[in-house]
C-alpha cells in the first residue's frame, strides 16, 4: 500500500514551490480577487483539464498536471480570501501570504486525512477524470452558494467546497506522480 501521507506531502511541496515562485514574481497580487473571481479561475482550470482529457492533446504544450497545481493554489487562495476578505491593494507581504497558505493547506490536509480514514482510500480506485468531474461539480455548487450570498440550508459552505477541490486535485496529482501505485 502506498504511503498516502508521504505522497500528499510530496505533491503539496510541488504546489507550494510554485506558489512561492509566483509570490516572488508577482507578490500577493491575488489579494484583489473577490472570492467569485477565484471560483471562476478554478473553473477555467478545471474546464481546461476536462478539455484535455476529452481531446487527448494540448496545442499549447502544457498538460493536466499544471492545471491541478493551479487548482490547488487557487483553492488555498480562495480560503485565504474568505478569511481576510478581498482588498483593493496588495496588503500582505510574502511572509504573511506564505504563513496563510501553510495554515489553510494544513487544515485542508487534515480534512483529507480524516475523510480518507472513513472512506478507506476509496479515491485510489477512482479515475483522474472523475476528480475533474467532481471538481467541476464543486465549482458549480460554489457558484450557486455565491449567488445565494453564502447562505445554505443544509449544505457545507464555500470553504468546504474549496477544500474538496484542493483535495481532489491533490488526488489527481498523486495518481499522476505515482502511477506505479495504482
């Protein structure tokens, strides 16, 4: 049996590394994004994954893996934006942005480990394309909750949906990075 915790840490490090590099290039410019815009960015990435899965070829030379990484990072950005609210300017430095990233990634990872315990690693039997479909479903649920001004009657909120999108993307990355385990 694969070491799930180790594999998660490895793909999280991949995502975090890109986040750090982009933070160096752009600063926390994403602070101006309203949560709805973050959701739409994730939508674009998930639709591209689905398109690549269906067409089997990329005309711009980038594959599915970078899009899953982007969904992970935008999902964490979304959680940060929900916590802080959006800003009209870059109001945090790289150190604060990274501390918030790590905080929300830890919470998201802990949720996955709890669910993984209950579901007994059922995600390993799923196809990567199913993660894409589930991410798209979570996006459309999130968009509806956003239209409802964040109010739900019985459902989890936007934060839980962002966490699930991050975790489904991490599952996809694990299956891509460690195909011999499947």
